[in-house]
C-alpha cells in the first residue's frame, strides 16, 4: 500500500461516523478558500507531496474529532426526537460550547435557547462511571438532580421538565425552565449541583436511588431577545353556569401556552381541571401535555387560572386558534367535587 493509499484508508476510517453538519460546512468553506487562492510559483513535487500528506493527516484528525462530536449531537437529537418543540429549540438554539469540571465530571453546555414560553439548555456529561447496583437493583438512568436557572433580571426560573439519557462514556441532559414574568436578552446563569444515576423498575416499589455526585457546575451565557408572540385575548364560552375565559395566548417555535380561567356564575373557581383538550390552528392540531395552576391568588395558593402547555410550537402566530374542552371537574368552596359536560369552545384570531 502506498503512502497515499494508507492516508486514504485512514480517512475512510475517520468518516465511519458522519461528521456534524457544522463540521462539513467548515470543511467545505476551508477547501473553497484554498481552491480560490491564486497560484504563485510552482513548488517542487517533493514539497507538494509532503504538504499534501500533512494536510490529509490534519484532515483525518479533524474528522475524528468531528465524529466524536457527532456522536454527542446524535444522542441529543435521538433523545428529543419525540418532542417536536424541543427539536425546534435544538435547531434554533445558540451554540455555547462552555465546559466546567468538578468532582471528576465535565459538564458542557452545548446549546441554549429562549423564547416567550421557556428557556432550554442542552448539557453533555463526561466522566460518569458505570452505575453499580443499589439494593440489588441496577440503576440505569442518568438524572441531573438539582439544576437552577437565573435570567438577566436575577429572577430564579422554575424548572418545568427534563429528559436525561446515557450511553457508554456519554450522557446528555435537557432541561426546560418556565417563567411567569417575561424575560429579556442578556446574561443567563445555569447552575448544576447534583448528578447521578437512578432507576424506575417495578422491583423498586418506590424510586431507587443510585450514587449521587455533588459538585458545582456553573455557566454564564448570553441569549438574544426571546422569540414568539403574546396575544392578549378575551374569548369566553359558557355552558350552563360555568364559564371559561381565555385571557392570554403565547405562540413560540417550541410551545403554545394558553391561560384560561374558570367562573361559576360570577365567582372564580379555586380549583378545576379537565381530562383532555384540543387546540387547532389551521390544519394543525395540538395536545396539551402539561397543565399548570397559576399561583396568583396568594403565595402557593391555586387560583382560577390554568396555563395549558403544548409540546409543539409554531413559527407564525397568524390565523385562528381554537381550543375545545369537552368536560371538566371543579371543587366548590365547601370542597364538593363537581363534574360538568361541555364542550367549551374558545377562539381567537391573530392578524
């Protein structure tokens, strides 16, 4: 095998795992610049051969690094694939690439995203040992146990949802943080203080705890102004004595959130919920995968308003948004549970 054939074989091995799109774009741009450069004096064949060989070795090294990065990126993408809104956040996120090491673990904040509904972070984790059995049950699920977020105004955001995934020598964590007051462009701070393994197998009964690693991994990063549209609405529908009123709609690329209050007669209802609801926008239907009580009556007290959150968003808010709730339950002031049949239909049109 000649030197060139040997180099070619190395290159083929290097690209056995496809490099990332960013890596290929960098490579294309680099090659285009080299080809576009004007030729000067003809150099000796020997010098050209040595230079070409060095370039190929550098290229092989770059592709090996790109392949490792592609494996991490691939785990992120596979983990969030079932959630359309989180895939949109990954695609539109700011690339951060900042790393912090503590307690033998290196956490890398790969990307971060913000819109008017949530802040999302994508964290890679290196250095975790293989999990050991806990009470006879093998722990097999990575968990970032404690993570907090502060926005540019210094307000602590509430963690809404998180997904973790682990493979040999690689783990990722995706966290979504919600906020009541609108956030802005500026400096955000993510702090992780606990990482470990967990399991949820039937043999555990309750949640089985694995080893927990305590540390401090803190990231300060910049995000632009949040994306999305806020629509102030006053759409109401009454069935019998029960009225539902849509007051706010937030449409972002990752989520649509609707704030709805319930009244019986002219009295707000302290607690109400429903088994299912549907939102439609043109030909697209959305399901609400999370419902949160708005604690605006008193600290930690549930009020008449609910935030209904979808797991997918929209880039364009224009058009008619329709929400339909077929049935619901609420509690009276005396603690009596009441079931009502609808449907209640709420509609708002955005120019």
